[in-house]
C-alpha cells in the first residue's frame, strides 16, 4: 500500500469535509448521540438513585451510566465516522465526476480508500475527545485503566477498516445504496451493545454480536475504564477482539478487491 497515496487521499477528503462541516458533524457525531446515547442516558437517569443507575449494576457490573455510555459512544462514533466518510465521499465524488480520475490515477486503490477512511476516523477521534471532556465535566469518572483503551483500539482498527472496504465495495457495486449502509452502521451500533447491555438482548442477537469486533472492544474498554463486568474472561475477550477484527479486515478487503476488478474491467467506476 502506498503511504503517499493514502496521505494524499486523506488530505483531499479532509478538505472536502471542511466544505460541509455541519453535514460531517451530524453524520459522524450527532446521529449516534441523539439516536442512541441521549435517549438511553435520559431514560436511565430518570430511574437513577442518587445520580447512580443502580438498576444497571446487575447486568453490567457498573452503575456509572454516563461513563458506560461514553465508552460505547466512543467506539461507535469512530466506526460510524469511518464508514459514513468512506461511503459518502465515494458517492459524492462519483456524482461530481471526480472519482473516476482519482481511481484511474491512483497506483493503489486500497491506499485510496484507506486514506478516505483515515480522514473520517481522525475527525471522529477528535469528536470523541471533545465529548469525553464534556462527559468528565458532567460527572463521568474513569479509572487509570483507561490507558488500556489504546491497545484495545489498535486491535479493533483492522476490523473497522474492513468495514470501510466493505462499504466502499458496496457503493461501487450498487446504485442508491447509501440508505442501506447507514442502516447497516446503525445496526452494528445497536447490536454491539453501545447503548444497550448485551445481557438484556435476545440470545439470537447476542450470537450475532459475538462476531463483531466492536462488541469485544466496547466490553474490554468498559472493563478497563469503569470496572464493569465482562462477557467472559478478559484474556479470551482480547483474543476474540483480535480474531474478529482480522476476520472483518480480510473479508472487507477481499470483497473490495473483487469489486475493484469488476468495475475496472467493465468501466463502471464512474457511474453512481
């Protein structure tokens, strides 16, 4: 993968996002907050006792509702940021007629998509830092174990990039697929337990959650930051995080490579 291509694509994407700041902030940051986190927070605080959601301690092992939600929101915002930026940038550039040139001029299409995803991820991480600071001012508290979120995030990154390549392939292959991708991202956020404890979900949904790297990343980060209970042993969870992350990375990249060959051979790369 060409790092120069990746950096150039990231820079171009960042400039594009800067032209539509309100749209970018809404899609990457606000939608996960007002669709999931805020309703869950308001509902939970309505039944809180002394500012602590004691009722959630039984399924999650923690009564720190705000801290619990902030961790789930952080992982979800990064995931949504990467996926929506990748799919939205490709769709917009195809409409404007510039994507075909970028595709043809790029010596590495993988680096091109990775750069777009990196731009969205960087914006999302910045948003997470701002929201975390706001959460701390509102009373959230984290243990020193929060620093373990760094290796957890590193292990989850390949899986998130795999989702970026998967959505890039879908946008290149199918027309008018953006609504499906947005719904797909929303489902991942819900099923992975970002705003709803996995323990209260139906068993069939929990089995789906177990194949998502986000599920393990959120659970491990919560355990490290607020000492919440884990689904299983932390060591096994970290193994599952690495395994599912690599699985999504391999599957997403393989699908993108397949679509890359198809749209290049039939000349449909510029048609959205």
